């Protein structure tokens, strides 16, 4: 018999799996075509009229790839479009945002110590910010500033820094980092859906109609594709950050997030230069290492939420008042809190795993679902059952959680 928590966990797992699969497909094809474009030999007078070519070997065969600067003389009969990888990455990511952060807004999205928001307010801010971000970015690219690639990149970096500060001012640290990733990913997918693909469709329509396509459409698409190239790695970091409290749980979270974008630039610059046969600027790795060391230093600053409430409130109050909580409280203190503490007693641990502390009634009640799934339904915690949690203890956790659900109606 599956309960709502178990079903919810598997739904989250399924959506996350879909998100990872589609993201791999999108990032893989994106990085491949960027590398291909940069590595093309353009110093050859090709009979086909192509702008450049490259020979590649993979999987036991040879490939001869040519690129036309605007379009070929005639429309190919079988044209492959690369778009659904991007679309499904965003759709699955948004579904995951809904499942985890919208449905669990009081636990994961809202931090009363940052801003005491009602769930509908937090969700509204989240959704609107993603839409507004795309509009602002798109207008900047279409303005006169968009004609200067370097100046545009500097201004866009300023926008990302401002959004990092904004998100950390309204959401929990975990949600702030993830939303900055979602903000950036929305821009990237919108680039594909509203600029790159439509421009390519215009070129195709011109070819079919016998007209010579305008080169500006290719230039605009190339600009947005370049932006996506440099934003990819920071988005991956931001999406993974919710698993690492050192990345999101300090008062300098917005600075850490901003520096991540600079690391994305330094790493991609190395590979882009290498693929374009312009040498291998190893200094970019030194710059990346310095930026990462700065991030590490900022992450060890005093925790942003060092003082947590001693009494449960909000949805956690129901679990703190449910039948069996006193027994579960004692079980968690005896089996879990030696690691999940402000100062862990377990040798080798410098901080609580995943930033989860289980020392007070309020902390234990706020982690009810995780405790239920990790130690009640499954044997994931304690790891390797190092603290010897008995089957009776796990049964008590399950009974307490179910009692709280019934109490909530």
C-alpha cells in the first residue's frame, strides 16, 4: 500500500530522471555543434559552396561534415531539427520545480528568516521572475547594445548578479540557487524556441520559395547559441547545488552564485579556444581554480540560518503534535543526531550531512517527510545502519508519520 509521501518521492524521482536524460541530450548536442562550428576548416574553396568542412571519426566510421554560412542552394529533403532536447529539458525542469518547490513551498521555497511569504506569494514570485527574466534579456539583445557582444555579456552578467541577490533576499538559500539556475535555463530554452528555431524556419521558407535567405537570421541565431554555450556549465552547477549546503547555506550565497557564472566563462573559453585551433589557454584553469577557492572560503562563513526556532510552527507543528512524536524524538536523538548536529560527534564529520540538523523538536518535525522516507520506509539512514536502528524504531517512525497525516485530515 503506497502512501502519498512514497508516491510523491517516486514521482519526483521519475521527473528528475527525465530531466537528467533530456539535459544530457541537449547539452551533448549543443556542445558538439559548438565544437564543430569552431573547428571547421574555412580556408578551403569547397565546390559545394559550403563555408567550411571537417572530417571526423567515431564509432568505427568516418563523417564528412559541411556547414553553409546561411543556407544551401536548395532545400534538403530530409532536414533534422535539434529542438526537442531543449524543450523537454525545460518542461521536465519546470515539472520538478512544481513537484518539489511549489507543492513543498513551506519546506523548501520559503524561509521566514529571509522573507515571511505565503505559499501563493512565493510561487507567484517564482513564476513571474522566470517570465520577466526572459523579456529583459530578449530586449537587451535586440537593443543597440546587442550589436556589441562583449558589452552585452558584461551587462547580462550584471543582470545575473542582481537576480542572485534578489532570489537570496526572498527565498531560502536552497531555492535561491535553484531558481537562479531555472532563470538562466528559461532564457536558454526561450532562445531556442523564440529565436533560433524561428529564424531557421524563415531561412527554410525562403529556400522553398526560391528566395535568397537574409544572413542576419543566421547571425542572430549564432549570438543566442553562443550565450547558451557560456551559460550551460553555471546552470548545471546551480542545479546540483541543492545537494550541497556549503553552496547555498551562507550569507554569501549570492556572491557564490555570481562567481559560478565567471567559472563557466573561463572553462568554456578554454575548450572554445582549443576547438577553434587558437591554442590551449591553460591560464583559464588557474583562474577557475582561484574562483573556486574563493567560493570555498565564502562557503565556510557563518551559516545564514544559525539560529533556528526552538518550537515547531507551520506545517511542522502537525508532526510535532502527532501521536508518537515523543518516541520518534528519542529515536532520532539516539540514532541520528550524532551526525546531524551543529557540531557532529561522529569522527571525520565537520558539519551535518546535507546541512540537516536533528537536535531539537522543531528540526525533527520540519524533516518529517525525509525521516519517514529515509529511515522509516527505507533503510537509507543511518548509513549502513551504523547506529543500529532497530526494526521497531523504523515502525515507530512510520506510525508517527501516518498518524500526523490522519491528523491533518
